[in-house]
């Protein structure tokens, strides 16, 4: 007996779904059956097809697809839109259907005891004929609907599960659930394929559809827990957004990079660190897009690659505004150092926005990324999804060691917190606040560096001026307090002196 | 040519399959008096035929001719239901299993 072999991790088979391989630490247990349970429209069939497609495309493995619900013709047609040409795989001997779907005229009169021996024989035959190592059965519930004796069907499906194990194939069986958070599956099927369970959900939360996948258990082996959001993309199928699965391990950088504005660099004791996530918060019109323009414009002009995601303005507006500040973004774009992506927040779900940013980063390989504004995406999804999105995005950016700048629009003109700030502030390495301040009947704008990890920074709230050359940071505000809280109040010279005098405390203590 | 073409899908030598063969042969003898062709198919030996006919359960009796094609599953122990499946009884779902 080999002891090493006993303690050895179960061998796993990549599923063809990258994110699922990540959360299951390598894929589904080889040679075993995994139950995939979900409500109607949760994506079970796509997963079942993708499991075989992944085997064919990535591992040269052949697969048998047992369809009990849709006809093979329907599946061939439906999956073409996801980029899987099943017909071609069938012609090449890589894919075979076992068609157990219902046809008109095949309803049977039940007369005495029966078993599903023919069904099992057909599956075994297809596996043997093709030399298949993967089998998908979609779905078990549809078999129950074809026979009146649920007990027989359950016993026979158990027999099929045992037979699949004996054949040494790795199988996925899908089954229905009636509730998103309830029993694992209908008909008690989890009793015979309970080794490995994956749950798929399609939850309606605050009028937003949220699709998630969860590895509930993989017997004898580890996996990450919790629900993972996913989306279905053309030519890709199921794409899981591996939010916090991204490893947070990275080296801290000590290299300083410019914010794009010399005066702001000076406030930050020499600029940001290379791997910083910077949050720029302010009301509309306080200069967030201006800071972003400097952030990407200055760097791109020195040959850095910068990626700008704009969710509030369109391309023309961005270029025009930047021109007004003396920054020629169009030239930088043409030189290939800058890429601007403008998107409407509502054009896609958060998962798709995340994947779009991820793909752009992996393809363009920028050293800086700016998202203007992140808060524009707040209303696309629920608060929970939004938080996951922000955590995922920041981890992803940090993982790649690039400098990231997010802007956040505060809901009120004079300050206050938005959901974006609540979620980002602890993750952000640096926070820059932009605030309006009313002084003697005039609206002025102020800037403060609130946080600067690993470095000292200027604690003053300084007034900013904007002209044709961009932003200029001036002197600290004097004789005014309460700008940060959104309630500016003038104070006299005398009060300031008293507050900063060392004897103030003693004086106060002596006062009766 | 036989008026009736019947196919009976079975799994090897299981009791259910054997019972179905015996029951069907007896009924055919009594009711069809040689005017039939009975093909017995063992799915373990000829799985492709089961695939072509999309058979799941065994035993399955397929009345291929005369049309319409009808299917009965089980060991065929209820003679009346077999006759129903062979269209030798009026097709009325209410009468399923009812003695006449």
C-alpha cells in the first residue's frame, strides 16, 4: 500500500471554465460525477456543454452529451452563438449525443415494472464507441418527467451514476431546483450523486438579475466557498468573475510616480507609489476629470501606456475638455500611448464591465488605469454586487502592479459619502478630496490629500484654480473651517490663534 | 407481409425481460393468430438500435405497424393494457387498466 498515494490530492480535470477551475482549485474531481443544480435559466445546459467543449478544445478529450430536455438540433443551434460548432465536433468524432429528449408519439403506456436498461446501454455504447472521457447529462429532472414511477427512475439513475464511475469518465449531471436557497435538488437526486455539488443561481435582487455559481462540495478535496458572479459571453460561454479569488500577494513598490501635477506631487511628498490605488472624491464640477486628465495625460506624454475608462462623458467631450486644459489627448491616443474607452454604465452588467476592463488591461498592458467615474456604476447593480465589483477590480489592478485612479462623485454638492467611497476608502492607498467652499459669497474649490499610505503628506486644504494650462494648487484656505464636512464656517484670526496656542487648554480649564 | 410489426426491446436475461417476452408471445398467439412479426432486440447487444428508436426503458414494446406507432413499457403483465397499446382496444385514456 502506498501511503503517499493516500494522502495525495484527488486528481482534477479542468472544466473549460477558467474561473471555475480557480474556485475549485483545479477543476472537477477526475473519474467522478458532479451534480450541477440550478433553477430554470441559471445556465446549467451551457455549463454542461462547456464542460465537454473545454475537454475537446483544451485537452483533446472526447465527450458524450446526454440530452433529456432539449433536442440535439436545438442544442446545436443554441450553442453556435456561443462559438461552439457541435456539428463539426460530431463529424470529427469528438462529440456524440445520446438523445433522451421527448418526441411527440413516444409517450408510453406503463404496464408493469421496467428499468432504464436501454438508456444505460446507449450511454455505455456512446462512451465506448467514441472513447469518451467526459459525459454530461442534462438534465435529470427531465427523465423523471417521462416516467410516473419516481422510485424506479431514482434507482436507475443511481445505477447509471455507478456505471459512469466504473467507466472511469468524469461526468456532470444537471438537475433542477425550485428555489434559489432551498433543497439542493428536486426528486432527491443528490442522494446518489452527492460527492460533488455545484449550485447555479439566477437571483432577482432589486430588479437586477444576478447570476452566481457556487461550489458547494467536492468530496475529499478543497475548494473556495461562496457564490461567484458570472456572465455568459458570446464566443466564450460562462465566464466567472473571479473577484476575490485573485491573489492579493504582491510586493509593495517604493517607486514614486507622478500624479501628473507637480503641486499635487509636492503635497504627496513626491508623488504616488507605483502600485497605488487612488480615490478622487468630489461633487460634480470640482475637478475630478481634470485630475484624471493630468494623471493619464502627463504619463502618456512621457511614453507610459495609459488606459482611461470613461463612464460619464463621451469621447468628443473628453478630448474637448482636455484641450481646454492644455492636454492633447487625441495626439497621445494616436501615438498609441493612451487608450480611451467610453461606455454607458447601463450598457452592461457589472460583470461585463469588469471583464471588459480585465480584457483591456491584459491586452493593452497599461502602466496606469483611470476609471472616471466609478460611482457612475453604482446604480447598475445592487450594493452587494457593486462592492464585489470594486474589491475585484482593485485586487485585479493591484495584482498587475499598475497605478489605478478611481473617481467618485459625491451625492451632494458640499460633500458627503457615496457608496463608492464607503467601499473603496479602505482599499485605496491614497484619497484625494475635492470640495466646494463658499467664501464671502463666492464658490471656491479646495483640494486635500486625506490619505497617503507609506508616506507623509500635506495636511492642508488648499485652494485650486483652473485655467488653460490645467489645475494649479494654491495656498491653504485661511479663516475657514468645516470644508470637509460640507459646512464651511468663517472664523476670526483671534479664534485661530487661540486654538493653536499651547496655553489654550490651560485657559479653558481655568475658566469657571 | 405481416399486418403487425412489433419490436420488443429487452435487457439480456432479466426477469422483467423474460416475463415481457412470455406475456407478449402469448397475447400475440391469442389475438393476432400469426398475422404478426415480432422482433426481439437485446439492448446490450444492439445499443445502436435502441439509440435510433430513442428507447430509454426496458422492456419497451414498439408497435411499429400498423400506424400510428405506439409504445408500452413494463413486463406487459396487464393484458388489457397490451391490447390498448396494440390498438386492439378503443384508445380512451379513461379505460386504461379497466377490465371489459
